[in-house]
């Protein structure tokens, strides 16, 4: 990314693509809930352009509406003019953070957590160790009651797995027989701590399908949360770290839509050819397996399954058919449609922690949609979406199970 002045020019130029037709409005979850033009894509684009033209005196008035944007990019998919809303939003958030950083305790705490904790794998592991103890002792509920922790954090946080499930997964692994190819696995930060078993099953799935897998120990957080929060310098530092960790990798597989979209955006973030080349080597696990074909038949799964598209997979990476193709290969699985599979669930990184009410309403709509499908299982390939949907399911007393696509693709002998 470039200087604040260059960002301003880019924001202005890119925003001119918007012809104010309003076709994106029905696709915007915040507009659907709030019904305000300023909380619609068209309104936000107008505000960003006005800010660049110097027609808005107090930039903080724009910040509220940009903060309330999920960054889901549902509007991009609906826009016939090809407006690059997500890119404009990231540039604007970065420029605001650089020129007019948000003030207050909440903003400082957010910056501290993003830049000083999440950005360092060792510190994040320590934080999760502490959080698990707090969860066991019920301290998180006390902290929420004292307003030291957002109440949504208590609702959303799944049970933090025991240490053996959170151990870093690293090394080189060989399949039985001659490998079809050698791939490298990105294991993420939150994925490692909350969904480490899904990482292990992703490894099993790749091995079962004949791929040799390397997992470098020097990799770290993808920087998505930082990038979308305007913490550009940290996001760039994390991108460079991962590029070095995966320097020798031909294909880099990930199983988290948010991370995958961020890895594929390193070219834009760093603005150099090396980063652009890195991005072309990244694949979502479903994208890769659909492209290569499954050689190990998945175990039968005799259930009704609804697939819910993570925003950063469908809008961010354009991957819609691939997960569905793979699920169609699972014996006895019945894929049932549900309304609005591409509509954001309200997770959006840390959105559901900082905009609890809005995220709650958006999450509720998602659960209503899923309930109407009469699915027994909802499948989605992003940790934030899994946590958000599961939290709403628990709150509503729904029996629907939330699973990652990888969980349904393992062959019988690995699926136990
Ligand atoms: S990114 Fe999502 S929430 Fe933001 S304006 Fe677009 S559709 Fe609305
Ligand atoms: S972003 Fe696209 S769809 Fe939305 S108002 Fe502008 S041109 Fe129309």
C-alpha cells in the first residue's frame, strides 16, 4: 500500500466507478437492518468520496458508518459497474487510521490486541492458555458482568480446546505410495488455537488424497484482521513473514476463507511483483481438491446439509461451485438449499465483538434462513462464521450442527 495522499487519490478515482444505481442496496446486510442510506454501500461510497473532496469537516462522522460496514463485499457481487468496494474500504480505513486514528479506550485496546497480541503467535498462544483457564473458572462471565469484556465474547467463544488440541502442527508428511504432488499448509492463528483439529483433519484429507504436505513452523497470522482494521503496517509485516515462511512452496493450501482471501491480497497490500506471485500460489482447500479431484472416497454422511458461503470465499475469492462439488461427492449426503447462502452471517472478523447489536440481528437472520432449510448440518469454511452461527444456534436452542467442509470429506478410515 501507498502513502496517505496516494491512498486518497486511489479512493477518489475508484469511487468514481459508482453510478449511484442502488442495485447493491438489497445485498447489504447493514442496510437491510438499519435502512439508512449512510449504512448502505452507495452511501458509504458517497461519504468516502466526499471526504476525499474535502466536503466533510469531521472525518469521525464518516468513521461510524465505515466501522459499521461488515466488509463482506456482498455489494461487490451485486454491482453491475464493477465497483471495487472492498479495496476502496480497506484504503479508506487505512488512510483514516494513519491521518485521524480513532480515540478512546476501546480503540486503544483494539489496537493493542491486534498489533501486540494477535500479531505474535507466541503471545496469542499464551493468551489462549490464559483464556482457557478463565473459561474453566468462569472468570470470563465475571469479566463480562463487570463490563471488562464484551458480553458477546462470552456468547461467541466456543469451549477452548485442551492444550494437546492447540499444539502447533508443523513438519513434513508423506502419503502412502508416490505423492501426486507436494503442497504446503497454512495453519493460521485462530484456526490453530480454536480449530486445531480441523487443521489436523485437513492434513489427513490431503494425505489420504495422495499429497505430500509440508507445514512450516515460521508461518504466522495472515494479517486479515489488521488489514481490514486499517493497521496496514502490521498487516504488511505479517505478509512479509508469511512470504518468507512459504518461499519454497509451490502451492499454499489454507482452510479458512478469511485467511485465504487475505493471502491472495498480499499483492495489493505490498504492491510488488513478489507478493503478487505469492498470491497466485494460494488455494483454499476446497478449491485445490475440486481442481485436482478426490482419489479417496469420503465416508457416507446420511444427513441433510446446507452449505453457507463464507463471504471471503464467495465474494472475496469467487469460489462458490468448488465446495458444493465436493459435498456432492459425499455418499448419502443430501445437499438442501437455503435462502441467502451468500449473505453475511455477521461474524466479519471482530465485528461481532465490537458491534454486538448489529451482528446479533444479522446473525439472527442467518439462523432463520438456515432453520427454514430444515438442514441437520450447516457447512461453512471459515472459523469466524462457524463461531457466529454456532453461538446463535446455541442461543436459539437449535439442534443444527455446524461443520467445516473438510470434516465431511475424509474417507471412512480417517473420519472416526
Ligand atoms: S461490504 Fe457488506 S456491509 Fe459493507 S457496504 Fe458492502 S454489502 Fe454492505
Ligand atoms: S456500488 Fe455499484 S451497484 Fe452500488 S450504487 Fe454504485 S454502481 Fe450501483
